[in-house]
C-alpha cells in the first residue's frame, strides 16, 4: 500500500509547481484566518539521508519544527478537498549528529485531496515545492487549525532541490523513509490560577474578620 501511495503521489515537477503557485498567490491575497488565536506547534520527523550546510548525513533522524498561530492559516481552497497553508511560521530543521538551522523560506501546508494529498508538511513557497510532507488519509479533513497526530505515512522529499537555511547554507533530503507529522496545541498550565485564588481567598477572609469585629464592637 505504501508503494502504491508513493507512485500515486510522485507528480511531475510541472504539476507541483502549478499546485504551489496557487499557494504563493493565496499568500499574497491574504485570505481570512480563523477568528480565535491559538498557539500551535507543527513537527515532522523522518529518517533520511542528505546534507545540512555542507555536512552529509546518512540514515539520521530529521526533525522539522515550527511554532505558529492558528490565525495565520490561509484557505487556498476551501473544504471539502481543501488546501490550507500557515505562512506565519519560524521553522527549524535538526539532523541528529549534525546540528540545527532555521528554514526562513518555509510554510506549513495541508492538502486534503489529490493531486498532492491527503498530506501535510513543510514547503518552500519560493521554489513552489514541498520540503518534506507526510501522506495519510487522516489529512483529508485537516486544516492546520487544530492538534493532530502523530500521523505516520509515506514521505515525499525533493532530492532534486536544496532549501536555504538561516546561516546562508542549504538543506537537502536525498532520500527518506516514512515520515511522521504532528500538530500540538499547548494546554493550560496546571495551577496557573492559584496565586489569584489565594489572593481572593485572603481578601474574603480579611473582610469576614472586619465584619465580625464590627458586629462585636
């Protein structure tokens, strides 16, 4: 099954450029985003081979992460079968045993239907190409505005392309196994309201004592 998905999703370069050109156009138009802001972290991992800033690696863990806000999500094409991107990300790539760097030209995307989906991952909107994405039917209703995963499926790297890093170097994935995409929303901090509760309780206690003194006076 994984092999079938790989074959179905290996589009021509021309098809990929057309699809991601729509992404770039939508970013310029600035389509409406969700009304409520929610911090969100996107993460994708895979074991693969390639280069990071001139250092080659083989079968090492690749991790790409990005912190963003759900208000940054742009609807390129509405659901069902939608296409969504979040360009307001600060992405970092880390290769085990090699190091880390930023990917300043990157967005997170979710494609709910063919030709690129269902899939979710990271893309370079300037080169109109995916950096790394994960294919799975779980993304057929996903719009980047909520937590999901971890979802594991066939990866789709572009060994023919290199992607700019923040240090002035480049990042390239020559091959990779299945990848895993996760989006997580930080939960409330347990006990965060405790100081306010203590203050309120102290104020009520002081008020009760004052009234008691007034009644006995």
